[in-house]
C-alpha cells in the first residue's frame, strides 16, 4: 500500500481535498461514543450471564486493557486478557468464557448482517448475492444456543479443554444482536463523518455506505494472520470505496481511518490504565 501511495503521489496531491477540522473532531467524538457503546453492551452481557453487577468503568477498564492483545497474532489474546481482568471482579473463568462467547457471536453476526446488506445495493457484487444469502441463513442457524453449544464444546474437547454449558436462549442472542446493530450504525456514522472531513461523498448512497465498515471489519477479523485486521481491513476498504472514489484516494482514506481509529483506541487504553482496580460498582 505504501508503494502504491508513493507511485501515485501526484494524483493524490492533485485531488480536491476538502479538509474540515470541525467534522474531523466530530468524527472522533462519534467514534469514541461508538466504542463506549460497545463497552456498554459488554457490560449488559456480563451482568446478564454472570449474575454480577459490574459497573461501566470496571468493564471499560477490563475490556480496553485486554483489547491490546488484539494486535498480537492469533486473535485469542484479547479474549484471554478479558477473562483475566474480569477475574479481578470475582467472575470465574467459565462465567467469563460464556459471556465472551455471547459477545463475540452477537457483535460479529450483527456486523455480518449489516455487511451483507452491502450486496443489495452494489451492482458490482450482485452475482455474489445468492452466496451471501446462504451464508446469512447459515449464520442465523449456527448461532442458535443448542447448536452453538454442540459446536463450541466439540472444539473444546478436541483441544482437551473443559466444556462450558451454554444456558442462554435465542432471545438473549437477538437482544444482544439488536444492541450491537445500533453500535455498528453509530460507528458507521462516525466513519461517514470522518470521510467527509477529508473529501466529498455527495454521490454515495448513505444507507449503502453504512454497511461498508462492518463488512470490512468482519473480513479483517476472520483473517487470523492479520493482528487487529491490519492491512486486510484497509484492502477491503480500498476495494469497496473504489466504487465511489479513485483507488488512490480510497487508499489514503483507508490508511488514515486506521490512524483515526488507533488514536481513539489509544485514548481509551490510557484512560483505562488510570482507572483503579477496586472501584465502586455502579
């Protein structure tokens, strides 16, 4: 990507950039709110499934410090970290594992649901629509707690780990799915404002645009070799934004959105380290 930026530097410089500092600041605020909403949903899940009364800042601290592990290869370190940091509040390994499972399923499937909607609007990818519909149906089937229980515990038996009993219902999953759909829409709104702080997006269908980030995020997540989805998410953004913008400009936006995201993520980590372990439950 760096080489492509370098070789197309002249085209990038000639583009009519419309940098708007007010919109950039607004996008940062919206992204921070979206991340806070994501944490709020984690708190709901943990309190529902563990029977505890963890406060928002306890979950905020545990999640954001553990989330540093997302940038290590393997995709499991942030999960292990969240199990460890929530144990400081008396949550057992099995309780935390069950809550994290519900969190991962609902947050990722909600992103898939939104991401698949992209193909409803895109003529370039309309041939993939039947495959996407089959994939969607499979997702909705596999997240049923009974089937999920069999799949997860079969995997745990293979690696000789203790099984976990999935005792939440389909209604819980849909409750969390709905919450995360709202979170993704807020996140997409932040991204929309961010892009408009750099260049105009007058010709884009805003409903279609709101499906782009969740789709790219999920693709980056499932690529185990890419810590934090680095490179993969940006590549997907270039491909999809390339439908509306020149490829060189789409690449600039993709690279800068990573910096934009890391800044807000870094702020959350710094705040989290400042929060003491022993704080009053809210």
